[in-house]
């Protein structure tokens, strides 16, 4: 597999390209759903930011 093909395959479900790939028939809605459902829930590992309070502190 060429480097470009590998890169495109790696980005097949990238959020920024999903709509394009669906329109072009590269992926199906079923594949997208399967990919989404296979993702691990990482909510407990996020750090929440309050951008409004940070903005106020910087002014």
C-alpha cells in the first residue's frame, strides 16, 4: 500500500472527512456507526476548561 493510500485509510473516519467520504461512497453510514460504537469512552480522562473564566483572568 502506498504512503498516500495508507494516510487516506488512516483518515477514513476522521471527523473532518466523514461527510466527504460518505458523499463519495468511500464509507457507509453503517461503517461510521460501527466505528463510533467501537470507540472507548474517555470522558473520565478529560480536563474541563472554563474559557470564560480564563478570558476574565487574562484581561
